[in-house]
C-alpha cells in the first residue's frame, strides 16, 4: 500500500503548496499545474484505496478506509471542477484532508470486513450514503468559502483576484449542491429503511436519527430559501449544522469503537 500512498501524499502536497503560495496573487494559482499534480495524486489515492478495501477476506470498510473514500470523492470532484468553477479558495482544505486520509490508510489500518457480493442491496445503500455525505461535505466547504467572501466584502478587504469567485455564484452553487445532496440522502435513507433490518437496533439507532434530523435541517434550509429567501449567514449555519449532524451519524460511534476502544 505504501508504494501508492507515499507518492499520493507527495503529489497532494505539491498541489497544496502550488495553491496556497499563490492563492491571493493577482493572477491566482497555476490551475494547470495544480490539476496535473492533483490528478496524479487522485489516481494514486484510488490505487491505495483499492488495495486497502479489497482484501482476500472481503471488503474492508474500516473507519479509516471510509474516511479516505469520502476524501477521495471530494478531491476527485474538486480536481475535475477546477477549470469550470471557481473553487480554488477551498482547494487547500480539500487536499490537506486528502493528505491526512491517505496517511491514515496505513498508519491506522483497522479491519471491518463486509461481503457486499452477498448483499448487493446493502452495497447500494452504502454507495448512496457515501455519495450523499460527500456532496453535502462539498456543500459545507462552499458554505465556508461563502462565509469568508462575505466577511471580506463587509470589511472591504477582498482583493481582486481570479481565484476569488463572485458571492452570488458561490451562493447559487451551494444550493445546487445541497439539492443534489438531499436527493442522495433521501435515497440513502429510503434504501436503509427498505433493505436494512437493524436501522434502529442497539448501537445503530443514533445513525438513523441523526441522519433524519440532518435531512430535515437541509429541507428547512431549502424551504426557507424557496418561500422567503435565506440570508448568507443563515444558509451557512444550516449547511454546517447538517454537515456536523451527518458526521456524527456516520462516524461518531465508529471512532469510539475502532480507534478509541480498539
């Protein structure tokens, strides 16, 4: 695994440095150089994940592997979108998290073996859950970017730079991401209720409850925006609250079980 993890960390680090050192430069970072380094890192990250997840005993869906999968999806999305959308402001956070998640693959390798080939309906639920969580985490990063831009505008500290997107553009993209995330989360919850027998079993109920509360949080945000409009600060609060709830639902108990009580 190290043969893929080490170079993945190296190329993520180079991409991170290329962005950070010229983030607020008049011309912005060199997007082509960043995209090339990030693309290599994403490919190597995928190879490391493949080795970590697919074992002779089954599919290893340990906490560290799942966290790394989510970070890979987000890094892949941001690398692809780099030329179409002005997301460069939050790219350093994405690549920094990716560096940590790749390192976790071999520094903390607990096992949580599942045989998805025997339960394809469970695989569908897991894939939808990962996609929903990744989409809504990207929305959370957009919310942070939105908050930073608004703060700079209010203080009149925002420099003209191609790296800084217009406030209205980021706000519009945020709602699009939340809508996509809510659709995926709705499908994830639906498949969970249909295919899983232990949604509210001992030790599992908090996941369903927190996920449902997060779903209602995002629905409230979208409903308020549709009927009366959401202020930027309110939209950011809704988005980050939902992200925290989902993080607690998906990873809270597993962090305790796999890393603390191991």
